[in-house]
């Protein structure tokens, strides 16, 4: 199942998500938007990490990944990534 | 004595080349083979750039840009979609070591410090601008400049635009609007929030004149001496490779 969502964050930045889920497993995930995330390559690393995980493990792993890797976010917060995933999979629950 | 920086004087370049030069200088700076550098440029033909995390199809009206020979390019910096009009915009890029005492360690604070170059430049033509976090410069409550920064291999690259002439309607031919029915309303709202040098001073200042005051503005803000220079052979080789294999390659442009 393909799930999409978008959210305008307080402050004006936008985050979008496109993901593909099969039997509670996240097969593909792509975040996009006009936010700032440093170092930039960490977003690909996060997506690679999440692919193959159970959907109920995603949110904790997003938050842990950002903290463990000292990712700097501007115009967006860690929770915004977790929340947009929740919005995308709402229909599945 | 002020430190010596290289200035790459104002030129107009193909969009792929513009982005490739910025990255080439950044790589060369990380290898300590070039000094800190300020570069001033415009875009020929006009282009639309998207932030590194954006999706082209979500942001850009591809039918329109293809018909209009406007190039689409993905930046290595975050932030949003920018329409770079050939006759309407001056862009700067500044490349310096991350540990340079000029800039604070905090990315957010360093935007403020580096944007003072643009603010001081615009002051020289009578505009009283201010920095608004995260990355904007405004005058009379309207945006006149947007800026974006990346840090790699202990080098900072910040590039930003200075709107000299703005046509918001044309901007919205290029950008995809989520709801076509309210496009006119969105355009009016953006017209109220965006301005340009020539809107503000009711004059016909050229891109070249704006580029010239930018050099002086960065000089005022950073207290460095700019020496006119050009790209080194190593940078030219890197630029050609990046232009051909990265910025002119759909694999990069459509990578997200």
C-alpha cells in the first residue's frame, strides 16, 4: 500500500512523505520538503535504516537516529518526521 | 591587517555551471588549495532551483519550464524552490573554513553573520534591510533575499539570492501550486510579501551595480580584503566533471 502525507509546519516549512507498506513492514520511504537538515546525507541514511522495519518501530527509530547522529534540524523538529509518518499510515490503523 | 579573500567577479553562467562552480570551490577549499572565496553571478538561461530535499514533480510545473527553456537544477543546500530570472537576480556564494573566527559554530547564528554582507551591500544603495531567521533578508517587511547553507569537510558554503527585478506572476508560472483555483489569491499574497531592489528604490539599477555593492557590503561586514581572482585549473576540472556528471544528470535532479 502506498501512503502519502504532507504537513505545513509552524514557521512555514513543509514536509512531505511517500512510503510503501506491505504487511506492517515499511518497504520504501522518502521524506521531502524545504527544511534544513545537517549533514544532508543523513536523510538518505535514515531512510535506508527505516526500510524493512515494522511500522510500529519507525517513530522511535527516527528520534533515536537524529539524536545518535547529532543531526541539526532547522525549520523542522524530530517529531515532525515521526508525526508525518503517523499521518501517512493513519488509514492502515 | 585584514585577511585576504579571493573574489570571483560577477559573471553570468549556465545553471549547471553555477552550481558546479560553487561545489568545486568548496571541494578545493577543503583541500586548502584555494583561499576563502566570494563569488557573484547570475543565471543564463533563467533557472529554477530546488532544495536538496525537495521533489521536482511536487514543486515545479515541468510542462511550463520545458516549453520556456528554463533549466531545472537541484542544489546541494536545503531550503525551498527559487526562480532565478536571467535579468532579475544577483546570486552570491561565499565559501570559507568552518573554523574561521568570522563565523560562529552555530549554523543559525552564522546565517546572520554572513547575511550581513548582503544587508551592508543593500545599505549602500539606500535600503535598510534586516536578517530574519532562519535564512531570509527583508526590507519594509518584504523578502528581498533568501539564503541557504551547507557544511561539508569543514567548509561552509552559503549561497543566496538578491532580487533586483521581480515578476511574481512569472514565478508562479514556474512553480506548481497546490490548488489552481486559488492561484490568483496566492500570487497577490506573495506580491505583498516579496520585493526587489528596483521596486524599493524606484530606479533601474543593473545586476552589475548590485553585484558591485555586494562586494563592498561583504567587505564592510566581514572586514576582509577581496582580491580579484579566477578559478584555478583544479577547480575548472572539478567544475566540468560536476557540471556534466552531477548537475546535468537526471539521476541527481530527480533523486528525491
